[in-house]
C-alpha cells in the first residue's frame, strides 16, 4: 500500500535519508571528479592532439551514455562496448593501433576494467583510463607495453559513473571528438534538481513526490524521446525496480504502444480490497529534455493520445532546455532517482 502522507513525514523520510543525501551530493561529486582530472585533461589533450583515431571505443558502465552524447556529432565511428561478463572479448576484434579506447572505471576495482586496459595496450590502441589513482584498473598503465605518449590516466575519486563521464568528455571535447560540456553546468543542473526535489519541499511543490504519488498504484511505462532522454528513461526504470521492487518498463514507442492499447484505467469506484488481485494498470511517464525534433514529438503525441483514450495517467518529468545534452540527461536521471526514492518512502 502507498500512503502519500508519508512523503511529508519526517520519520518515513528518515528511512531513505542516506539515499536522499547521496542524490543531493551528485553535483559535488561531478565537481570533485572534474577538478581531480583537470590537469590530466590538459596533458592528455597535448599528447593526443593531431592524431584523430580511426574509431572511438568506450568501455565500462556508462559507455552507452557516452554514445548518447557523442553519436550525433562524433566525427569518427563510435562503439559502446559493455564489460564482458560471460568470458567474451574485452574489445571488438578489429580494435588496433589506429583506434582510441576510453575505459570508464569510476570504482577502479572491477577486474574487467583492468582486463580491458591490458587488452587495449596489448593491441597497441591509444588509451584513456578514467579511474581512481592506484586502483586495480590503473595497474596495467604502470608497466604496460606502450610508450607513455599513447596513454592518459584521468584520476577520479568519487566513484560516480556520471563524474567519470564528465571527466572523459572534458578530454574528448578538447580533442574535437565530442561536444564541449561544462562540468559546472552539469553540477549546477544536479544542484537545481536537489533543491526542487528536497525532502523539505512538500508534496504540492515537489515534482518527484507528486509523480511518485500519481503512479504509485500503477505500473509505470517510462519513455524518452531524444537519445539521451531514452537512456535516462532506462536508468529511471532501473532505479524504480532496484529501489522498490515494483515492475517498471522503459522502451521505444513501438514497445510501449501495444501495452497501452491493451490497457484500461482503474475504476475509481472499485473496492481496493475486493479487487486487490486485479493487476495494476499502466501509467505513462514522459521524460522531456527539451529536444524539439519531429520524430520524437510525433511518437510522444501517439503515446499520449492512446493513454488519454484508455483513461491512463500521464506524468511528465522535464528539465530546462538550457545547457548541454549531458546537463539535461543528468537532471532527468536525478529526477527519476528522486521519484524512485519517494515511491519507496511512501510504501508501507
């Protein structure tokens, strides 16, 4: 059962206090990692300048986020290569000395990160590692087989995957391989969400609390139109499932429309105790990052139209269109994380 009064109850919020504090500190972690990597970014830009790679390969937990940011503008082919967890290859079979490998290892202690660094050096790739100093992932750089001019270590310390991405984009932007992202703009966007979604703001003025309350008795379907918003939608659905154990689905319009078309809103006059075995109807949660493109706009209109026809709830989490795509993405993910946390806080 969900009780929205708990969202303004001090005792109930104390139960999720650690998560709320972690979210509130997101901007500080981005600033910390950007500051820690600043000198190495300058050195790396000098070392790798004038040597445009044949392809760019990103490895690690946020490789797909780099793809969402880079794909529209990257002047070379880009590949997001997640960690191999089944004994598969650490890098694409064709990766070699003409390619640049970026390994994102924010925690630094994942064996697959160290293996990817070793493999990249063995194949003669230029390599950028984003990881804490003196970590497992950094060890291969100490005695690897390549000259120092081809390797760059961007030291970070917060353990936050977003902070690692911001540090990596700082270097890639200097090399002309990515749009220039201002770390302070990303941190400021996260700070703004922390203020707007603070537990000290009541349900009437807190967007994350109000969305949590609205979708609490439904199965949320999360959709984002742009590439970055779609990535944020998947992260939001993951946060809801991980935090609350509730069912939550993120997908493209082709995946979500059939679910909406076969659904009907809950009867407001139904007895919740007699009908407790009736499955929860879906709700539609739209993530809007301000991208004004014809394709996503048409898809959004189609989803909303079907949801309205079926009397299903539609909620919107949106960010200001100002700032870069990474700032808007970070804000949407933070909004989703706050919503998931408040869903947990209000569940009894």
